[in-house]
C-alpha cells in the first residue's frame, strides 16, 4: 500500500461489500424534510478492499503482541487472550444493557464478584464499577469528596492538592469538579516534600490526590504520616490507582489511609489498550463515602442480584454514562482475577518489581543516569538524558525515536515533568530477562551511536513506514479529514 | 536477576514499604484457576443470560456485525497498542482515526471530530461543557448564577443524568422544555429568554421515543437567541436523516452520540464509544484526541496526534477535559464497519430498520389493548401502551425469552403502562411473530 | 525478531504458559515400561512469548488479506469471513464426529443441502463430500472408474490418459489407483490434440482425466467430441474441477459429458488456503457410478437425515478418512453458496473471466508474449518470458522474485510444463481494476529494469526478510528439525 | 474494462464455449442471501446440535483449546496464504512448519516429519504405502502376490478402512492379527511367517479400546522378521508414554496419527491433520511436503520447501503420493498449541485425562449392570459393558444431552452392549455425575 493512501483513495463509486446489505426498506412515510438529500461521503469499497486495507494498516503499529513496549505508567503487559474470550461469550456480548435483571443474573453475579474482589484487593468498603477509564474514576472520586464536604455543610474547602509529579488527569479532574489545584513539591529523593505538604494544608483543603507508588517510580514512604496530616486538616485522600500493578496482592491502599481511589483495570487487570482505549476505572471508597458512590452498582438480595440506582441512592454523585460503564472490560478483569487468584496477584507485583529493578540495575551499570539512584524501583523507574542532551545534543526524544529502529517501543518520555529529559520505564511482569537484556543492548548501542554519529540518532527513526513527522505543520495547517478530489 | 540487583530475595525489593502496610493476607481471594476452568465458569454464567430476540433499543441496538469487522479490529497490532504517542510507530492507529474522523464528519455534516470519548451519555456531558466554553459571550457568562442549558424535547434520560453529573460541579444546570405528544414543546422553549436564556440547546434526533423532533425550528430558535445547538444523534439514522450540520439555517454547533450501532456488540452497554463533531471554528474547544495529516522529513504523508495542548497531559489543570484513555478499539471496529457499509449499505440498514419497526408495530397493535402512544414519523423505535404495568410485562416477556422493550414508568410515571420498542434489520418475521405471541400470552393469558 | 530465531531459541527451561495447565493427574497405575523416561523436547515459553513469536512470524508471509496473489490454478480469491464464522459456530465446532445422528440433524441437514447444491452446480447425479482435498477427490474418482470397470469384469483396461498440460496430481493419482499413465499432447492452440487423443484410445483405456477450462487457461472447445470418442472406446471421463471457478453457474461439467468429477471447494467455494490447506474435494458422479461413491454420505429419510455407509454400500470404494472428511470446509462452502445464490455464482465466473481477459489484454498491449494469443482467457492465462530469458538472461523465476519486491505475490511459474518460462496468471473475481493496473505497471517496470540492470532482477528479492534462498543447499544438507545446543 | 479487451459484453468472453453447453438454467439453486441471513440460518442449525458434555473419543477428543491458539492461527497472514512455493514471501509459514517438524519428531522420537497429510486415517494409508516402498528387499516384493501388512491388535476400524481404500489398488492387503482381551494376539502375529510374512506391522498405542498394546514385543518381532513397524499414536499421550522411536530394540520405522488433540476443535472430525514421522534413512520415501533450513544470498538463515522431487508437481506419475493441498492451517494451530503447552503442560493434560477417565469409570461401574470390559492399563479411554444394546443407550443418552461414548456393535458384533468412553481434562466432576445420572436413568429408568 502506498503510505497515506486512505480508504477513500482506494474506493470507487458503486463498489461495495454487497454481502453486508440487507433488503432495503421503504421510508416513503417519512417526511422529506427529515431526510438527507446527499448520501454521506463514506468509502465505497469491497469487503476484500476493506479487509486488506485495515490488515495492512495494522501492520504499521507497534504493539505488545509484536514488540517490547516499556511505557512507564501505562503497564503494557500481556493480557491473556482467555479474558478476551470470556468477555466475548455470546451470552455476554449479546446482552442488552436494559434487559430485565431477572434475565441478567449471570452478568450481575459477575459484576458482584468483581466488586467483592476489588474491595478485597484494595481494602476499601465498597466499590462502584461504572467509571469508564481512570480519568472518569478520578472524576467520580473527587466528586464524591466534594459531595461529602457539601453534605457536611463544609463548602469552604475549595482546594485539591496535587504533587508536581502527578499525572495530568489529576489536576484536570480537580478542575472539572470545580476545585482549584494546589501543587505540592516532590523532594530530591522522589517522595512528596512532606514539610511543603503540611504547609499547604488548611481550611481550604478538600483533599489530596496521590499515586503510590508514585509516577517517580518510587514508593511514597511517609504515606501514613501524610494521611494523618491531611485527615487532621479535614481533607480526604484520593488514591490514583494507575500504579496498582506494583503492589497488587501485597499491599492495600486502604491500609495506607486512603479514603477513595480508582483502579485502572485496563492496566492492572487484563485489558489491552486498543490503540487508545477502552479502559475501566472502578472506584472504591471507605465507609463514610459509600452514600456518594456513582450508580448503578450491584447488590445481592438473598439469592438474586439487582441494580442499585436512582432514588435508592439519594446521596450518589449520579450516573456517569448511558448504561453501566464498560461492562466488557469488567468481565475481562473478573476473568483475569479468577485466573490469577491470591497467589497470582502477589506474583504480578513481585515480578513487575523484579523486572523493573533488574532493568534499572543493568542500565545504571551501563552508565545511564538514574533519577533516584538511592531508591528501589517500584514497577517502573526513571532515567535522565540530561547529560547526553547537554554534551552530545541528543535528547530523550532522539533516544526514543532511535529505539523504534531497534524494534523496541520507546518508554514514556518527558514525564513526569519535573525530571528533565527523562524516560519513565516500565517493563512489566510479563517480559523475559532476554527481552530486558536486548533492550539494554540497544540502549548501549544508541548511546555509542550518539557519540560517534549524533545526527543518525537525531534524525531517527530510519526503518519505519515514515521518518520523523512534522508536528508543527500538523498543528499549524490543520488537516483533520480527508477531502476527496471532485470526481 | 536478583544477584544483578544485589539482593537475595524478591521481598527485599519491597523493603522501602513499612512492614505495617504489609499485613493484609488477602485470604478472602480464592486460589487461581486455569483458563479452561475460568472459561467454563464464565460460560455457565453467560449461558444463563442468553435470550431470544431483542426488541429493546433505547440507545443500544442489536444490529448485525459483519464477521470481518472484529476479525480485523481484534488483531493484536490494533488491540494491544497504546495511545499513538510515538507517531512513527503508530501509523496504523493514527491513519485509522483520521479515516474515522472523515467518516463521522461525513455522517454529521460537520467539519471536525475528535477520536472518541467514552460513550453517548458522557459525550453529551462533554458537549455541554464545550458549548459553555465556546459561548463565552453569552450574557449569562457574566453573571454569578448558573449557566442554563436547555434540553428540548425527549432526550435519553440516562444521557441527561450523566451530563448533569459531569457538569454540575461547574455551575451548569440542565433545564428541560418538557414534551407534548412525545416531542419538544416549542412554546416552552420560546419562554426561555432573558434571565432564563440558555447557553445552549440540546436536542436528540430521533428522540428518546424514536420520534422526529422539529430540529429546524429548534436550531433556528437557538441561533436567534444566542444559544449553541447540541445535537444528539444516532449514526445509523444519519445515513438517511438530515444531518446536524444541515439543521435550520446554520446547522448544529456540536453533534454527539454513541457509536454502538456501528459494529459494536450490545455487550451490556459497553465498551462502545462516544463521538463528538463540531465546526472548525470550535476545534480548540473540543475535548479528547485529534489526529492530523502532516509530512515526514522526506515529505511523505503521515499522521500524528495534533493540538495536544488542549489535553490534560500537556495542559493539566487548564485542559479542555480530563479525558485520557478513550475508546480507541471501538472506533477501530466502527471505522471498519463504516468502510464495509459505505453510504448505500448504511442506508439499507437504516431503511430496513424502519421497515422492520413498522412491521413490528403492525403486529403489536393487532393485539387487543395495545396501541402506539404517540403519532407522527419515527425512525426505528416507538412507544406502545400495553394497558398494564409495563415493568411486569417486560419481566414476563423475558421469562418467555423475549427482550421486549424498555418499561418507561421509571422515567415518566405517566408512561407506566408503556414500553419503548425497537426492531433492527436483524429481526425476522418469525422473531416478530414470537414477540406478538408472547405479548398476547402475557397480556391475555 | 532475529531472522531464523525459532521458538526453541527463545525458550528457557521452566518457562511456561501456566494458565494453560490443568491440575496434574496421578498416573502411578501405569506400568513404568509404558512411560516415557525423558520429557519431549518441546519449547518452554510463556504465553506472551508464543503469541509474539507467531504474530511476528505471520508478518513474514504474503497472503490474500495483505497482497494481490494471482497464482494460476490456485484461485486465490477473497473468502468471506462470514463463511468462516458460520463454520466456527459452537454447535458445529464442538460436535463430535461420532455423535448419534439424532443429535446431529442440524449438521446433517447442512451436508445434505451442500450435496444437492453441488449436484445442481455440476449437473451430476450424486455427490459424496468426503474427499479431503482435490487430490483425494481425484483418487476417489479414478478409484470409482476402476471399481466400475472391475464390477463389469472389464479388468484389462490399465491406462488412464492425461494431457501433457495436466496438473501433477492427475498422473500421480492414476498411478496410486494402479493405472499406467498415457500422456496426450496439447495442440498449438491450447486445446488437447484430438487426433492424438483418438490415436491413444483403445481397449486399454480406462478413462481420461481432463480439466476444463484447462491449465492452459483456455476452454477445451471440442470437449463433446472428446467425450464421445472416449465413451465409444469404452472409457470414462474424469473432470478435474480445480478450475470450476471459471464456469460456475454458467456451464455444467455434466453437460459436457463427464462421468465423474471432483471440485476443489477450497478454490471455488470460500476456503482460504491456510498456508497449504485444508481443502475439500467432493466428488460428483453420473448415475452409473453412484454405487461406487465413497462413504459416508448423507441421505434424507422423511423428516430425518442419516449417514449412508458400510454394508449399505457394498460397491463403494470405501472410506477415505477417519470420519467424514473436512466437515468445517463443507460448512464454509455451504455458507458461501447460500450467500452467492444462483446469480452470485454466475457472477463469480463472469468477473473472474472479465478480470483475466482484461489483465491479459493489458499485458499483451504492454508487450508481454501470450502463450495462446488467439484465445480467450478463461479465468486465467499464460504469458511466456522465453524471449526475455534468451535475450536478457532474465527468467520467469527472476520476474517472479522481483514482483515480490513490488508487493505482489508472483503468479504460478513454470506450470504447465509445456510452455517454457511461463507465468500462469489468475487474478480472480475479487480483485479491483486498480489492483490489476498496478500489477501491469510493476511488470512493465521490471521489464525495463531487466533491460537496464538485469542483475538487479536476477538477484531479487531485495526487500523481503530474506533474499533468494539456496534451494540446493537445502536439499543437499538436509536440516529438517531444530537441534538444540546442549545446555 | 470491456473496451480494453475489445468486446462489448461479458457474454462475449464466453464465446468459445458452444451454446449447447450453456443451456442449464440452475433454477434449482436459490437466490443468494446476505451474511446476516446466512448466519442466522446456520446458527439455528448449529444450535440444534449443541449438547452437554462429550464422553466420546475414538480418535477425536474434546480438549481445551487455549484462546490464543486460534486468535493467532486465524490471522489473515497465516489463513489466507497459499502453500509456501515462493519461499522468500512465505517465511512465516515455512519457519512454522520447520518448528512443527521439530516438535512432532520430539514427541515421536523419530528424526524426520512431513508437513502433514489429511488426517489420521489417510496418514495410515500413506504410511502403509510408504512402508511397502521402503521395504523393497522384503521377499514378498519379488512375488506377484499381494503385499501383506499386518495390523497387530485393536487399531481404529475407520483407520484400517481408510488405509485399505487407499492401498487396495496397489495390491496391498491389510491382515489383522485379531485381539485377545482387547489387545494384540502375539500368537497370531507369530504365525505370520513364510508366505504370509508381512512387509510391515501396524500397531496403535494406546489402541482403539484405550488400552496399552505390547509394543516392544511387536516391534521386536517385526524387526526380527524383516517387517517395518508403523506406529499409530495419539500425540497427547506421547507427553507421558514411551514414544515410537523407543519401541523395542530399534524403535518404530514410521509413526503416524491424527493431530486433532493438539488444539483443533472436534468440528465433526475435520479439518484436522495427519502427521507422519520416520527415520532419516527413509526420508525420500516420505510423502508430502518437507521444510528445510538453508541460507539466503547473504548467508542469513531461512526456510524453504525441500526434496520436492518426491512430490507430484515435479515427479508427476512417479511421485511418492498424489497429495498436494494438505492441512497447513491446522498444523499452524497445533504448533502454537504445542509451544504454549511445552513438555510439562502437555504432560499435565495427559495425566489429567487419565485421572479423569479413572474417575469416570469409578462412577460408571458404580451403576448396576455396568462393568469395564477389558482389564489392564489404559490411557484415557475404556470400553464399558452396559448390558443392553449400546446403540440404543447412546441414543437415549444423547436425548438427555450427553454424548456418551461410541457403541461398538457396528464394528465388533460381540461388543454390541459396549460403549467406548473417554474423559478429557475438560470433564468436571459435575459432568461425570451428569453422565452417571443419565446412564442410570437410561438403564434403569
Ligand atoms: C498515573 C496515572 N493516573 C491516571 C491515569 C488516567 O487513566 P486513564 O487513561 O484510564 O483515564 C493514567 C493513565 O494514563 C496514569 O498513568
Ligand atoms: C488443476 C488442478 N488439479 C488438481 C489440484 C489438486 O488439488 P488439491 O491441491 O486440493 O489436492 C490442483 C491444485 O493445486 C489443481 O490446480
């Protein structure tokens, strides 16, 4: 296929996948004022053309199934196909979301089991599965914090604290919930600066959003002290569970003192990322926030399961989606949890941590600079290319692009923002030592290249379907849809 | 590996975590099982929920999905890739999204589209927030009071609820015009002026009851009164219905809805995806990801995420939305679906759904005591009155293997005896006859 | 992945896809003399490693889903995914082959429908679906010819006639059935040399095997004359249905005078070739051969379907496989036939013929030499590079390899053997004009290259995972299994 | 396009076909339907044949297939490729077959394997033909009489039938030794000498009844008497049972069987694949395709079909077999399956099957009037005597949703009351209890 040839370029008028056409119906009873005058400009291709085009397009992606993909904070691990199979069972995939509960007991039982498992894994009192990704889970969580303060008549608390290392969704969420964001510094050792945090606490504090292990790749050691301080100031603690993979089955956020959290099931619990989604971000809460949970969720009454929603939950923050969230992802998560069991969950965290510390040790030995050399890696860690950038003029971005040529997806770059020229590297528990070693070899070769022939690195990638793309042009001369040449 | 790290056990790697935090024993979690056992357990639950033909729509529709759609969408290269941040290693996903943006704007007759939000309900929430951002000069923006957004006519109550949850904390209030005869009351809308003037007007077409709203009048009223128009639409219907971009004299400003009808299984309502389109002039207010075409160093065409400064990972607290993970895989499926359908195939689906629904209604109203509740043109859903508590009727139908429509009493007490029913192109004469027989039995024993 | 790294190279002792392991069972009741002493040397990899390895391997194939694949005689057309879906329905894929007929009425009804459809399409009196590929269909057909002669006590007929252009399976089959093969020449115009044929006929003639349209890509015009002559000599006519795609729904072999035939369902009826198979080669027979049909097949008794086999068919040539053939392929064929219907079948042949004649016309215009310039193409046609080979030293093989670099699979090369340096080109009905035009462009460019820089063509391919492979070494230094280096 | 060809209609392209041949109107063939309708029709038939747990084996086994196996095997690049004649464009398929050859020889403990034949039954036919070719110096080869091949013990009757069909026309005769106690009668074998000396001896392990044959004695007798040994084996069992290459002092010469247990759905018995392994010294007699490792022009490793001169497309009438299309896609699935299982996983399956079958037998013989028919070690099948016409019993079990074993009367009149039953790793305690209950009801009503 010619690069850039879109499905529109290969179509031709009248061509079609006719086996997909049902008999036409008569719409003459609809007023013409309701009807479209021009058919929409969709592609006109045969089934073979569609299949071939999208099969070939797919080959232009890196993916877990084809490459090592050590994106920090994203947990690009192997997600068992069995979980996908389970969610695709006809009884699940053909179920209408509004089918009567009497005809949905199998599905409801699954959701109930998952709610219980997630409670046990996090140490929280109750769980609602409805948020459709991490960010929506954060929204639900912070909205519950607000509902709690509001219900107590404590409406003056207008601030949410967020460490500078936090993921962008944290401050964005706080703002969507009508809060102001107050940033808290991170100390030299990667932990939150507790003194600065205490300084920031006060009557305006509604709560704090923390990730632990944090996006610096380290475990927040003084977490219980922080929790006490925030609680004493009248605030609540929100746990961003994006990094739960690091402690799964070993440590519970509930025990650290968190009041509310979300989990990224698509990171920790077996959903491949699908080139952007879908995800699922269930929320868990401590007892006092239960009345505010988003609806619907499932309870068991005797032998039967049923939904809780509407008037039964007057304190709820409400509904977050048209139906009940990303059901299919929840089924995958349950299937995965069932296969792992208690021991398997513990091993997830152990091997994720082992792989990260091994890779960190090897890269350090090879001369790469660690952001937090005194610390254990959690399931991920940070290296910085600030020296390479200064002395060789080769940036983290250049290293990232050149890695692609070696058949490795690049780690997360330039995040967290507080570490200059950084890679956040998360190998995950499903990769082998051989893969990690090969990655180190590639890194070493690229650095040698950066010394001998920096231009080669700066102009990478060289072996992919396209070379480095012009982002500036993309933003300046917006071209967001294919415009057909007139026929 | 441990030696290389310089420790003697994996436990040592957790030594920065204070022991008091490591006391949970997780004993309530069962032992793991193998894939075979897990699948057998899940299959026995899934089998419990298998039913006969489905006649419920209400935002989620039982369309045929060509076998090729998921055979291709589920390829590992699409399914196990991340968000295409490294553009050069993600041209597959990026080009596909660009094609998707083109297709969905072709359907809505607007000029720009994002790469998806979560679903139709949350899309409406984002659309409302976006309209408020975009209509900065609206008089209510200068006051301290709430910003009102009018909901004209019968909009899906779950969509309105979700949008209210999402927008409430930003001082936005959704106000319904109410309906008359199942459609927007234009008089009620006309009253919304002065202090009560809305920043935006939401209208769903076809509406929650399956009926045609007077979208031209509503859109024209809105532009005359300084409000933006938010269209909530069903993408299948757009193959034959006038698209939002052509409503009234100026067209709608934002179109949103749920992509489920485009090749996504019902699957209890998710994952599916929300789509959002708007005019080019509003592009910077659009939340979510956007893909643009550009060139590489060798001037070859290529695709990349663009205008990322609208997003949380760059703009953090000042972002247009907190959305990060979206519904990419479902967009992949929908894009393949639309490519296979083309304009004519999608129109076939739409007209066939309409015809099947007429056939369904013919059968149902032939049953004593059953009547359609509202007159006038409809697309592929309608409200029928069964003369008895519809909640119970739906349960009894389910016991006979028929998913027989949504009881409306929980949303509209006056429609306690009503079911919202739907027939897609999949419903055969035989399915319809089964529904008719089951309903006859349920009502008249 | 490093080229040549096998699944054995990436494994390491003890690594495993443990989610696939059921509980172990006790086998202590088995005598140790029955038991293996060393575990078999299978790979030891995780599920991710297996998935990644085979996903990446798959990317090293050309296929219909990714490329134009105009292999003559092989009918590499698009096979609708819907047919694959139909055959994969749980009720079909979980059915045990020996389940009682009472629990198999759905499946048996499908087979019966397919038998009927294939009778109608070919004009034969009865069909047995059991042969598992074309060659097994040929075997069944020729074995029936022999059984018929034997049953009549006409055992002196020891010869099967086969045109020189025939596919290799034809003579090989005749020999497997205990016959001698007598080759019959093909005339200049691509038709069988009827005079030579008549010459060869006689008392030793058991029958003749013909393909029509033939592997020369032309329709055998004097087929009825041939049939008469063979019948008069006491022989029977076998129709090799590999090219049925060319006349499907337009012309029936039964009307041409054939007594027995096989169809290649995997060519004509919607089964992708799977990198080598599976196929399915049902046989159809005229009335007089019905008693010799291979078993089992399906009949309808009143409302119920049942198998016919064993004592009920004493004249049968017998069973050809453990069960009843490639059931899944038969279901695909039925699904495909049902989608096509009468009109669709007719269109298959029409478009296959149109595409072939268009491509032939364009290549002829571009200066390529046709083997049979005076003839219509059927669904395929032959060009010869004898001039290019002589004047430029660039062979058909070189052209074929260079085509790969342009993203096209090569047509069939060096077959039929009677045309030197040839391509047998079959575009099939599912390709677009744009694809055919692009193929012509590539051919023209390669010829220009062969003139300007023949070495470039002779050393092709240049852009695939491997360059031209050393076949001689492969045969001389046999390396058929991976030998692990001692650990 | 027509203009370019120089005709005015598609009909004209068929003008070399005489009109008399174009008279069929195909009117018995129905109109086509769309994919949706076809799938609905097929699904309703498929649903009719859905049953509860399967306890029939007899050459086709209900094993768990890991979800990943077919997700990968069904990728278009594997599924829609042709036979790898253009090696450079087919390295995926070729390397996979090379890996398959390695795996299957590891299981059989022989040194070479082909790339598959059709199924187990036809594989036995090919093995017999091959043995006759390979044993050229056998005395019977110099006579005009038939070449005898002995079948020692209980070999699958369908395999023997298929092999007879395939070999009959080449003057080969299959002679059974008969069985005693369900196993080969060694005395009968010992009698086959002189004129009756077989060219080869076939023995199936575990045999058709699920029992262990005395394979060492048989193999040793064969080598002492100038006959080649053909082993028919179940690949799952080879994870724990002694492989053919180690039978007797010299090992078997050819091992064949059906690959269905290795990740292939039962699917009414096909497609599956037949495997064939042999000693390196016989490689040129092996039918079917072979893949070899070689190097390219740049000395990089690569894979290609090799020794093609054995095949029909080169050797035509002198080929080793007429086989052309084989069962490649199923080999693909089996290779992925074996890679995921590894030596330990496959052994787990094998031991678990054995344990489940013991459990099954324990339950069944607890029913009055039910007993196992043969003693001695078995793998995962056994013959039970139910004291009534087993054909009727199987039908009655099926009516209760149980596929409850193969009635043996049609093959062995003396076993009219017997069922051959099997339990794989998939059969739960619950499944076994269901079978037990159903059998109890059927027998004692
Ligand atoms: C630390 C952290 N928090 C929150 C999120 C947001 O989750 P999602 O992308 O599911 O909305 C992410 C994911 O990218 C993350 O890494
Ligand atoms: C003309 C012809 N005859 C027979 C065959 C043999 O069919 P199969 O490969 O299915 O055994 C083929 C296929 O290659 C063929 O092209």
